[in-house]
C-alpha cells in the first residue's frame, strides 16, 4: 500500500515547467547580455579604459565556471558509485554542468586576446589585457631579486630575512617611495624596488619580467599554446557534460535501463580525466594570473570552493521549484538533509584546504609564495583594502556557517537551509574576487580595492546568462529523470 501511494503521488507530480518558463530563461539571458554591454560602457569611462572590462569579465565568470565544473564532477561521481538518493534532483546537476560551454563562450574574448598577444591600450603601449606574462617585456630579463639596473654578472640580492647592511651591520630603513609603482606612462614591467626579494611582496607591486616569467612564457604559458589548451579543456568538459545529460534525457523517453549501466561503466576513467582537466583550468586560467606564484593545492581549492557553492545553489533551485508547486512529492526533507550535509562537508573541506595551502606557504616563507598572500592583505605586517575580505572568508565562510549548519534540525528546515545557502553563496563570490582582482595593478597606492559598476554588472550579467540558460534547459525536459531505475530508491530515502 505504501509503495502504491508513492507511485501515485509521483504520477501526479508536476515535473515539467510551464511554457512561459522558457521565455523567462531567454529573457534573463538577454538581460545578461545587456548587463555586459553596460559593463563595457562603464569601463570605457574609467581610468583603466576597456582593460577594466576584461578584468571584470574574468571575475564575473570564474564563480559560475567553478560551480558548473563541480556539478560535472558530481554527476560523474553519482554514476560511478550508483548513488540512488540523488536521482530525483540529479537533473539539476546535469543542467548546471551543461553551462560549461556557455562560460567558455563568455571567456572567449580573454582567451583570444591572450593567445594572440596583440592588444594595444588607449595610450598606444603594447600591454596585456589580463595576463602579465602574455606580452613580453621590452626590458632585459633580470635575475629574481636583482635591482632593475643590475648588471648580468651581479649576484642576486641577499635574502630579505637579513635586513642589515653587509658593510656596516646597520639595519636598512625602507623608504615608502621605493615600494610604490613608477609614474604613469612608465613601462609597467619596471618598478623601483630595492634589491631585496621580500620587498617585492608589497601589495600592488608588479615585479620584474625576470627569468621565472620568461621560462614559463617560453614553455607552458606560451600564449598560443595556452589558448589552444584552454579551448581544448572547455571542449572536452562540454562533450562529457552533454553526453551524460543527453543520455539521461533519452532515458526519459525510452525507459532503457541499460543507459544507466553504460553511464556508470564509463564514469570511472572519465572522472579521472575531468578531474585533471578542472585542475588545469584552475592552474592555467587563474593561478597563472601571478606567474611567479605556485601551489599544487590550487586545483583542489578551486574544486572545494565551487562545490560548496554548487550545493548551496542546488538547495536554492529546489526550494524555488517547490515553492511553485514542482517536485513536491519526489524531493523531501530527506533530500534537503543530504544536500545540507554535503554543503556542510564542503564548509569544513574548503577551510581545511585553504588553511593547509596558507600554512605551508607561511611556514616556508618563500617570496614567490608569500607575495600572493601579502598583496591580498593576509599579512598583519601589511594590511590593505583586501584584508576585510580575508576576514569574511575566515569568519563568514567557516566559523559562523560551521556553527549554523552543523545541526540536523537546520538541514531539515526549509528557511534555515535556504538562509545558509544564500549566506555561503555570497561568501563564495568574495572568494572569487580575492582570487582574481588583486592581481590587476591599477592604483598608485598598493592594496586599493577595485570594485565598481563594471564588476557588479559583469557579475550580474554572467549570473543572469547562467541562470537563464538553466531555466531554459529545464523547461525543455522533465525536471527529474522520470525513467531512471533508481527513482524509487530516491523516493525511499530516509535519514536516521
């Protein structure tokens, strides 16, 4: 009798969006395009001119790309382990993963400009739009730690930990003017830094075009090779996402249970390949914004951050659908409980990865590593305009939500889990801002935040296009895999 009741409720459940929903999705996408046009116009009115738009575009897109990549990874994981509980909400995951090619299209201008390395700014100087390594410097390559006028036979300067004059033994006093970028119109690759490597960790300082950048640019970061590689990443991930989504949709019509078996069998090797590709997207597109800096944990950081936001978005989409009468029988408190557990898991996992990366680089105290943290205001010795955002990540993305989401009752309360999902998404975009915007040298005063209309409009534009296309795709097919053999297993989900 109980199983009959479940089947009856599923048969009468709303699993198809109303026809007007597709129009809503297309309208949101059009609104996003208009927001991007407004961001470009607003950028032209700024001191950075059109370069500001490219910076804002990268910031606005990175978060939604991270969420989509994480969704694809979890689609593959669910098939690999034959997870039954998530079946009734898996279609949302599949559609989120299908936004990877859309994010690639939005990033195409940056990819093209970087790969061709042929941009000219409004002052007539050849400069990169986004990546400092993309256009070679006109100045001689200097050894890391040398002064700009050091000769080829000069030795690198002593380590910054020894701040005493070798001759007199007296401590140096660093002049503030020595830590500031050169005047406007001066070659950006030249900076008046004194000859100690650690003085290059000052926020806002653009370091020399040294042998480290030259070696990377001549090999892994060769612009055309980089561009072809990035496009290949997006094509492979898009093909995988499309195959899993299209097979799932095909099963809705045919009811062929062998489709689930084939998807499960292929998921193992595909998951390993996609995991590596997502890692290299993080390395090549975002870690390379500072070509001196390196972290083997950056790819995991990118995935952990995106996964936390992905589960939050999943919860909000399900809440939105159910508030309008959809999936009222197939998605229960048990599903929110499990999605909440995943969201809480990545609150802890993200904090673990972020702390581990910071702790290892703080302990080693290498200038090439500490520079990345110092210019973001992590250092108590050099707090700057980004320091409050660091505190938001520490307190707002870990301490407070750890206490707020840990309770079972919060995960099973629609208002409670929805509130924390919104909270964590807001903190997620603070993280995306810190990953990208501090890399752009735009102010004479180091450490000044750059956040205004171009950044806001690009974030809203990317979000509108991303969400609009999700609604459009959901409106074209069932909101859940209606013929999947594990549907009833998902219906029977119960937490203890």
